[in-house]
């Protein structure tokens, strides 16, 4: 039986819209906030989860999705983060198939659409949580708080803290998890579509469907299992209409509780039993899939969790909760990463930041007391359910049950923000009801808040469009974060601005002296700038801090080779191969070391290992051909060159080297063919023109030789030997001209 609207709802400063109009309005707001991220690039974690993830490619067996983690690594691997999200990866793979490749527009558009759909469904969720579960004669849900639920949904659609989940493609996990979370909750509500009689039977089938959708949410992101807690709270507070405070008081003081038997008759225990069984089954399956070992995180990921002093650990955890609460209240300072010194640890009770902990708990205790002790039953239920929706989805990220790999992560607030939006809209509705004379002021403040949200979303979405703008935006928010400086430097280096990149890498190392990746990248740049001594020092420190850092060992070997410390370089290369057996680039550089020492057989073996591990390793193939050519093994050089071209038919460097070999073997016609093919691929290669001219010179095609000598000298006037060969040819042509009758 339908009930009337809540008395305070009509005072909310929004027009009363029909169900369809309300949903269209929320969808438009969601699209307006994030639409400018549709043509963004793949940024930050997208490179590992999408660009470098082989599970997205059609050539990879589909079954790999169910065996690998979110990043494409095998779940049994020690390096795996144990993030098991196969349904999310499946949607990435579908994006890849539909677009015919890694085109970011399709990925971003789907994220924006998903957020709009989730925001629209939030109206239905808020309708039930605020106004209760009521049905009309036709079985349709009655919205007793149309304005408040609409306002809460608009807050959710426009909240800037969602930018990471919407504008970052890897945020798809949070979006899909939220979608199935909502569907699981709404499906659970359908189990009670029997009218308002609390003694009416519930539908077991709908409860089971809700559990299936919960499992789907969990297969999108681990946080999805928390919907069971929200469903249970909804059942106790709305379906069974339990006054938690009164019930607890009666049980505590052992007073008779005549309502308890009535609650049990509603089938609550049966439903809670079904959900408990389903939840435990999901956790067991997740445990079996993940393996017995938890993911390995380092101290820089979550420094508070490594503190031995339990008091300091608890204080810092609570400070992290304060930061999350602040991001919900004032989402202006947003950052893609909050680790590595961004949030210094609280070491003592005299730290002024402890005030924020006290303030947070004062607010929470005030809300909890209102949720439990208010004489208004409707207020008790709404506040309690709002707090449940705020807190329960956040529990997996709170470090209580297990260590997490971050300090603060805006993406984990996507679901929790729904509880905040509900509480905010509910509070505004009551303020408008109590202070009617300030209604205009309230309208102005509400409009200003919504405008601020929309503007902040638009600005933040724009920052997420490229790594350059994303990383740079973090410098003002987290100037003490070494990872921010590292990422800015890496982005600059990738775009060729190594001079400025050095400055940011140095700052990253200054802020975090044991930052091995920053030391490795800085060492690489210094190596290219021929500052070999400092590069050696940095790379030596990197491998001392992290002995299994294979890339740093290899780079150290390259520097030591350049310093002609051959024995040390060889040892560094073998250390790299000890920690990463399948390392083709290391074998290639080891081959170069052996070649510099005239250990030709060892060099050839190293390069052959590189090509076995990576068949398209062009440099290794080319160096084998050149070495065999230089040592006079022309027949073997020809065989290697032809083998390489079967794998790399359009590699002009291998064609060039093979053409030189064939020319020396006097296979002039075939040599000419390879030279010309290489020039079609790279027409401005001066060395190729020069060597083709030498071929024609030997072959006796002097005019063609003259033409290609001139082309080579035009492209590179300083080409070694070309000028001498050209002058020699001109003298020969002059002699032939004078000797002609």
C-alpha cells in the first residue's frame, strides 16, 4: 500500500520531476561532468592493465582471463597483486575487439556511459534507502522522497572524487563493481515485492539472483562482496523494522523482547543464513583462486602498515580515514597517487594532525547517536543505512582485515561516496524544512555547490586526458611524493626532454633515497649523456638496495662496459640473467661485451640466445650478420641474414647487412635487390646509397655507382670513405673517357 511523501521532502530546492525526467536529468549531469575525458589517452596504470596486457589480444586464449590477475600476470606468481577481476578484463577485451585495436576513445566512452547508468540507478537505490520499500497496487515502487533521492543522485553523478574511476580506464573495475552492487541490492529488494505485510513470504529465487549478482560484482572488483552487508542492514532495518538501540538494550539487560519472535517469523535468519553461506562460498573460492599467499606490498606503498608500534599504526590509519572523509567533503585537492611521502606519518600524540582524528570521531559519534537514539524512526533508519552505505564498501580498504597497497586511493571511494551523498541530501532536506525563511540562501548555496562539483569534474577530467597534465597536476597537491616527481620525469624523458627529466628524477631520489626505479632511469639518462661515473654510482646503489632488480643490473653492465670494466660488466649481466632468465636485451648487451673483447663465439651464442627468446630482436640478428661478415664467415653470415629476414621481412637494417655480404660473395644481382628494397623502406639512408654505389663500382656499373655516391654525399657529406671512393670512381671515369677513341 502506497504511503504519502515525506513531509520535509517537498522543501528540497529542486523541481519535482517525473521518474523518467529525473533519470534523464541525472544522466545529463553525469555526462556533462565527464564528457571531456572521452578522447583522452591511456594514462598511468592503463599502460600495464591495458596497453601491455596480453590478455586483451585476440591471439591470447580466452581462458587466460580466468587464470591471470587484472594486470595479466599469473595469479600464482610471487609478483602478482592478486587482483582477480576477470569480468572487467573481459570488457577490456571486448573494447579491443570492437575497435580493432587499442584505441582509447572506445574505452573512455564506455566508462562515461557506465557512470551515467550507475548514477541513474542510484535514484532507485536512494528512493528505497530514504523513503522505504513501498509498492502501489501495480507492484511499482513508490518514491516517497522524489526530490531528496534526485538531489542525492545528482550529487553522486557530479562528485569530483569519481574522476579517477571514470576518466582513468582502469577505473572500469570500480564502475562495473558498483553497477553489479546496485543490481544485487535492487534484486534483493525484489524478494519482498509482496506488499507491506512483514509476515509475507519472501522470494528465495530473488535472494539467490542477488547472490549471483554479488559474485559478478566481486569478479569485477573484490569490493563487490560488501553488498551483502548493505543487504543485511536493509533487511534488518527496513524489512524487519528493527530498532537496533532498543533491541540491544533489551538483550544487554536481559529484558523480555516480545518483538524478537515476530522478527524471526519474517524469515530473517533464513535470509541471513543464505547470504552468509553465499558470502563464505565466494571468499573460499577467491582464496583458492588467489592461492595461500597474500599480495606482497612494500613499505613505500603503505608505510603505516609496516610500523611496529601499534599505537602509531592505529593513529595513522585513522588519519587516512580523515583524508578520505576530506576528499568527500572538499574534493578540490585530488592526486593520482598518495604514496611515497605524500602523507608523512604521525609519530607522536603531539602532532597537530591528531586534531582531525578527534574531529572525525566526534562527527561519526554524533551521527551514530542520531542513527540509534533519534525518536524519529524514519530518521534512525535513513541515517543508519546512509552510514552503512558509507562505511561498509570502504571496509576492504581500511587496513583492518588485511594490508592494502596504498595510503589513499580516490577510486575506492566510488561506492562509499553514495552513502555520503545520501547523508548530504538528507541533511539539506531537513535544513530546508526547519529553516524555511532561509530557503533562498539554501538554494544559492546548493546551486554553488553543484556548480563547483561540475567545474571541478570538468577540470579534473581534462587533467586525466594525458599523462603530462595528470602528473604535473599532482606536483602542487603532493610535492613531497617521490613517485609524482618520478612520473613527471619519466613522461618528459619519453617525450625526449631528458634535460628537464633529470631534474625531476634527482628530486625523486632526494625525497626517497632508496627509490630504485628513479635511480635506474636517472642512471640511464646520465649514461646517454656520457656521465658514466655518476651513472655507475646510481645503478650500483639501486642493485644494492634491490638485489633482484634485473634491469638495473643490465644497465650497470652497459655503463661498466663503456668504462671498459669488462669483468665487472660481465658479472653484472650474469646477475641480471640470474634474476630474469628470459631477458633477451641482456643477452644482446652481453653479446656486445664479448664482441668488444673479440670473444666472437661467445658473442654469437649470446645474440642467438637473444633471438631465441625474442625472435624479432632486430639488433641481435643484425649484429650476428655483421660479426660473421667482419670475421670472413660470409656463408654463415648469409644463412643468418636469410633466417632473420624470414622473421623480419621488412627490416631494412638486416637487408642492408645481408646485401653487403652478398656483394662480397659476388652475388651482385641479389645484393642489388636487397639494397634497393632497403632504400624503398628508408630512402634517405646515406650509408645504404654509399654501399650500393660500392656494389655498382665492383660490378662495373659505373654510372649507377656515380649516381648513388652523389646521393650518399648529398645526404651525408661527411660519410666516411664515400668521398674517397667517389673521387676514385671519377678518376676512373675520366680515364675511360680519355682512352675512348
